[in-house]
């Protein structure tokens, strides 16, 4: 795994570039509000970052809640669910038209650490070739566990190997930055210059592998994909798509095949295509069944626990909304 020599990145920014935070939302009101609450605690000049929510025709009151608790947030209201990638591209287009320096692309189920944006921008400003700058992604349900710190792509098998902290990256405690093949796309800071050079996400993907394809295309034009140890976010991991398990499995399989067709060499495909049908498809059926059962059991447990104390639901709702009100006083 390639490592950088950029571990002496200065902690002083000569100026604070303009950043647009793009959050795609579809019926994820509570996740979205929690995400926004963390965003407005960022230690970054408030005038130098803007927030855009691209809402895919939510019916759970997301738009109304954002307007109520965060009136400064710009909402792009789609009349129908355009899917994740098209919605992200809308946000990117908006940012480029507004002459933003960076676009920070979010899932709505992410919570950010206060200094994360400042640290990511420091790394971006340090080297013009640091094009896609990602934080270390921790588990929301287990806050000390690292969920994702980058991938190594094996084009022969189509497998994305998860990097391990201390084994593949950040083996030296002094290392602050690591170059990777790709990174999970839930919270990537991307320079506007990258979009201007290689274009936006490919809409054929709809959801999943769109960021992997984008990262590979960026690396082919000499941009680096880097992970920053000093920046952290917490991710709830497929909070929306857990409700659509079979659709999720289909997209993952289909998009893996598309990714290989678009990016692998012919010699890789000679091995990958039979491997896909012999290994990937049966594996997805088995793992998907286990995953679906796990999610179903967790949802039942949540419903059961919520029904035990119905008397407290009204008070809980008041408590939940008050934290958003306090943040906007």
C-alpha cells in the first residue's frame, strides 16, 4: 500500500477555502437532523461553509424539519426520488456554479467530529494532488471501532480488501496521512478541480460503487485518494437501504460487475467474470440472507422496546426536538 510523505502537514491554514456540504436525503429525518446538529458544531468559520440538502421527495417531514430547525440550510427539493447518484450530482453542480473550492459529500446518517473539516482541508491545501480527502470512519453503534479506513482493489477477483489500521495503513504512529485505492463514500471531501477534470459520478451506478469508480478515475489523472488519521466521523451504515435489503443486494452485485467492466483490464476480466458467477453470486445470497435476518431481528427488537414505554413517547419526542431548537437559538 502506497504511503505518503505528507506527515508534516501544517496545522495552520493560510486562508479558509469555501466548502459546500452536500447531503442526500430520502425519508431519513432523524438521521438528517442529527447529522446537521454535528455539522453546525464544526470548528470552521461559519461563513466559509454552506450546507445543501438534496431531498429525494421525502414524505416523512424531512424538508419541514430542516426548514424549521435549520433555516440557513439550502434545500433542493426533488419532485421524485431520483436515486442517490443523480441527487449527489445535483449538489455537485450547485457547488461548482457557486465557485466552491471543495465539496464535502455526505450520507445523511453520518455524525462528524468538530475538527474534522479543518483537518481535511489542511491536507487538501498542503498538496494540490490530494484530490479526494477522507476521514477515518468509525461505527456509530460502537464509537471506538473503525469501520472503514480505505480499500485495496483486487481487479482479478473484484474484491475490495478493507485496510486494517496499524497493519496496512498508519503502521507508524507518526503517520498522519495514507494513500488508498478507494474509500467508503459516506463523507468524502473532494476538490472542485477534480470534478472539473474528470466529471461527476456516473449515474449508471444509482447507488454503490459510484465512489469507487470515481476514485479510480481520479487516481488515473494523478489525483490522490487519502485518508486523514486526525479526522473522524461516525457512520450508521446503510441506515436507509437496510429497509430495502433485496434492492441493496441487487445493486451491489450489478454495480460490482459494471465497475469491473469499466475499470479492469481485459486480462483481469478473464478471471473476474467466472469468479463473479461461481463465487460472488452464491456468497451474496448466503451473506445477504444472514444480513437480512439480522436486520429484521434488530428492527423487531427496536419496535418491541419502543412499545414497552408508550407513555414516554410524547416526552421523548419533545426532548429530541428541543436539542435541535437549542442548537439554533
